[in-house]
C-alpha cells in the first residue's frame, strides 16, 4: 500500500505544485480561471500558498507520516471550496468532476498514508 501512497502523493504534489507556480507566475490560464470564477486576482493568487504548502507537505510526508496526512487532509477543504466556487458560477461538468476527483484522491491519499504510518 505504501507504493500507492507514494504514487498518489507524487501525483497530487505535481498537480498542486504546478497550480501554485501558475498562480505565482500569472499564467494566462490562471488569470482566465480567476475571471471565470469571479474572484479578484489579488485574492485568487493567494490560493498558491496552501497549494504550495500541500505540495511540499505531501513530498515530505513520505518520510514524516503526520506531515503527509495533514497535507492531504488540507487539500480536502481546499478542493471543497474550489467545487463550491465552480458550482456558484455554474461551471461545466468536466471541471466539476476534475475538482471532485482531486478531492477524492486527496482523501484517499490521507487514508492510505495513515494506514502505512
């Protein structure tokens, strides 16, 4: 099961690390997403902080289990918030499903890391 934990942690770390970099570098796609979700850019870019922290925590959590569990657990409310914003603006189903999938993957990663601690 630890192999699954490593794979999921690595996948989530990559996804959220890339998202954080996109926000910090003002990628055009992130600017568009902020506009689409009706979030002012100054607030939207702050989402990079928990994304980067979770990314680092997931990787460090492979050695320090409580850190990995906390990082994965922290992604669950982050993605619940993302889903709430997408529902609020009536975003399309593929975006909702993508965010829901990341939420579920974060919860599964937290559970797996707790079981392999």
